[in-house]
């Protein structure tokens, strides 16, 4: 027999953990002294402790570990649980990998970051074919998964209707109240000729001319375009302008080029602030 301290040391767990396992019925001592309350364990229980630690390490909750260790789960059910756990871990790995790529992109962007250059210009009327979807909010983690497939779908639809489009593409974002917080309507568009009319699977709109817009150019990945937008809007505020229309991203260079080679013009209609 082993005292609780000896059993904990050999099994490489804490005494506190063993006491907790006893309290929840996961691993009870082989003997408890009726007078002192001292717990004792026998050698066969090291195998049970080992199984507990294995399934804990795989990410199972203690109630699940209890069912497994106590034989309440048959082989088929255990395989189902392991398969579900694998899917969950793989999903979290994918999310972490995507987050890591965004961190690397931001680090790279920060290292080479310089003050943006802003121009003022008029924007001509532009006829566009577009599709629209809703995203949960701004930021690449919300916008990216939504807008990415939209251009491929729109291009395929327009080609199927024999519509000539492009070569540049446009994205526009509008905040909307979706009843459960504020969502974002994402518009993905291609420029089209004046003869093009709406068809199944796409709209056609005429973007009116803009008398005054401020613009800047973002080079590189969409993962860091949010920082350029932040600098851009800060410049607008600091230089006596007010927003007066829906912002646009005008993709001068995009797919099939890799994102690090993309060139995107940010366009924001504005008016001069009265007190400027």
C-alpha cells in the first residue's frame, strides 16, 4: 500500500488532485483509515491513474474521463468521442494557424510601416455588377471568409451570362442593424459596361460621381488593411473632413497574384467640416 503522498509522487500528480479525484468518484483510495482518515492506494491503481492522465491530456472533461475509466463507454462510443475530439482540436488548430498568419502579417507590416500618403480627387460615375452578403463585423476575421468566395461566384455568374467585366474589382461595406447587434453588408463588384443589365444571381448599380473623395493606397495582404484604414480615417479627422458616403476598396492588383503583391486603393467620399 502507498500513502497518498507516495502515490502522488510516483504518479507525478499533486496530493490536492488526488483528493479531488476521490471527491468526484474518479479515483478512490483502496483504503481510508476510519480513525485518521488517511488515504492509501495499492499498486494496481497506478494503471488507472495513467489512463486518467492520458485522457485528460487528450482534452476530455473529468466527467468524460470518469465514464471512460469506469468502463461506462464501450469501444464504439470511445471511437466516436475520440473522433469528435480530433475534429475539435483540428478546428482550433486551423483558427490558431490563421491567427498566427495575421500576427505575422501585422508584425511585417509594423516593421515596414510608414506614414500613409493621402490624395484628394473626384470619382467618376461607375457602373457595377455586384453580389451582397452579411458579415458579423469589420476586421479580416469577419470580412475575409465572406468576401473571398463572392468574387469567384460573381465572376462565374457574369461569365455564364456572357457579360464582360473588370479587370478591376471593388468592395464596399455598409453597417446595418441586423436586430442582434450591428452587422456589415459586404458588396463585391466588378466594373461593367453601360449595356449590362441585372440578371439572375447579380445586381447592377450605377455608382454616382463623387465630387470630393480622399484616397490612399494599401500595399499587401488584406490581413493588415485594417491598420491602413485606421491611419486613413485618423488623417481624415485630423485634416478637417467628414465622411459623406460609403467607403470603397478599389483593387488595382489582386487575384491571381498572391496577397503580398496586392495593391488596393481606399476611397472615402468626404465633405469639408464646417469648423475646419
